[in-house]
C-alpha cells in the first residue's frame, strides 16, 4: 500500500526524533505539502525535508496540530493488525497494575492510538473517538476489541465536543453485543453502577482511583463534603470507608439520584445525604447554615479548557477553594483537585495557599496525587499529564 507524503520543513523533525507524536501546521513544508491537499483522517507517510522516512501519521489538516504519528516503522502503518497489537500492549499494563477488569484500557496518545479512548467495565467496553482517522477505522477497532477482550458488549459513546474539531457527528450506539443503561464497576472495594449511556464522558472517571483510595484512609469517623459529586465517586467511597456522614453536592438531579442508588448498593444510604444545586450556591448555603465538615473534596470539571480561558478559570478555582476552606472544622482536610491541563500543579498550590491566607489559616500539603496507572503519561507529550490533587491540612495561623 502506498501513502501520500507529508513533507516537513527544514529541521522540523527534531521534536519527532525526541519522541513527540504531534506535527504542527507551521512545521510542514507548505510549498511541497500544502495542507489543502489532504483530507481529515487520511494516513500519510511523513518524511523530512531531505526525504528521510519518519513515520506514518493521520491528518487533521484544518487544525493547528495537523497530524499525529501513529507508527515509526516502515512495515507497519496503522491498520487492524497494529490496532490489535496496541490494544494488547495497553492491556498488559493494566493487568499488571489492577487485579480487576475496571480501568481505562486505552488512553489516546499515551497508548499510541491518538483520538481513541476505551474504558472497560468488566465485560463491557465504552469507546470514545475524537479523530477522523479513528472514526474511519471503527470496524477495525471493534474487531480488535472482540479479538483481545471478547466483551459481551461495546458502546460507542461519541458525544464529545472534541468531535466538532474534526467535523464529526455525535453518535451513541451499541456496536457489538448488548450494553445496559448502567453497568457495574468496582473501585477501592466499592461498587458503582455507571450510567454509560446518559452519564458524563464514558459514564465514570477512573483517573482519580488512587486519590479516592487516599481519601478512604482519612475518612473513618469524619464528616465529609463531596462537591461536584457526580454519581458519588468520592463521597460514597468515603462512606464505605467509615465516614460518619457524607454530603454530596451536584447541580444535576439525575446525578443526585445516581448518588443515592450507589449509596444503597454499598449499604451506606443512612450515611449519605445530597444537596442539588450549583456548587457555589450550595456551598454558600451550607456556610449560611453554619455547617462544618472534617473533610471537603472539591473536584470540579475543567474550568480552563483552552488557554484563553485561563484568567476566568483561575478565578473560579480561587472561589470554590475559598468557600471549601470556610466550611472546614479546625484541623480539617481539604482535597483540592483539577483536571484542567492548562492549570499547573504549582498554580493550584498557589490558589490553595492564597485561600488559606484569605481566611487567616495555614496550609500543610501532606499529599499530592495525579492520574492513575491506566492514564499513563507520554514523557514527550506533557499534555497527557493533566490531573492534580492536593491533600491539605488546614490549621489556625
């Protein structure tokens, strides 16, 4: 099979030789390789300015990142065989790290399958595709999963806003077997029913698994507030670990129903209460009612989705962390998290520090966390590291 060439500008192969997989539009020789020549999703042979083979890449010609490498071996372009191999490699890492089949099986660039995310819930897989290339290979992806995992069902959950960047339509449907509205998962000895059809993203967020395990170590006998609770990932696990009382706050009435369902599933319904509403309004209401907690968890959605949102997003992080700090008892614990790639760990630390000074409290950070082993970090692509969690002791100055 022959492929059209994508020719890089002079000396523009350095980042790729250092391990990066992304090609920016200004790195292409626009005279010999005008981007208008290519279609979204098209696989090309990337060559240096001098004509030396670099690898195979899939095109996104209308984006700043106009191509992503998918293979560096001349004999192995991206096809069904390579997808099977890559999924097997990804599976081997997860099986070394986890003793139960509940994890992110494929994490895009970090598993060398850019534009593809697969979450595994036992014998059910939920697939999200954000690139035209992976979209065109859906049949091969499904066949590869059936060969490697042998799932009873595969749900295609293509409702991500990222698809609009590639002019892809939203699409939610079963592409293999059968998939119920909710599927079971087990995390840190706690059972959940994940709403894979109607829920956020794939229905669950595996990335905070290790951070929630640390919360469980702290939760026994504590009064816990879980803000942006979704279906109770933090709060229900805290209750399962022996928290005396848990309040879960979410603006979604459906999410609140799911919290109660998961509390019942784990025999902790008597410990879990909920408050439906906007996080800021709910936290202010709790403060007005003189409520205090031993542990407050704030795990918001990404307030900074693009660099242009940085200033406004930082203000939002400042506001929720200050409110959280005001709701803590003396010697309380704040768990502050961010999934915004554009907010650094140092920035989050500074936000928590400033919040403590604002109310004349001192902060001790006694633990930090990131994404779990099923979200591996590509050492040449810092964008693959996005999750941050701070475990902070808040004490009088």
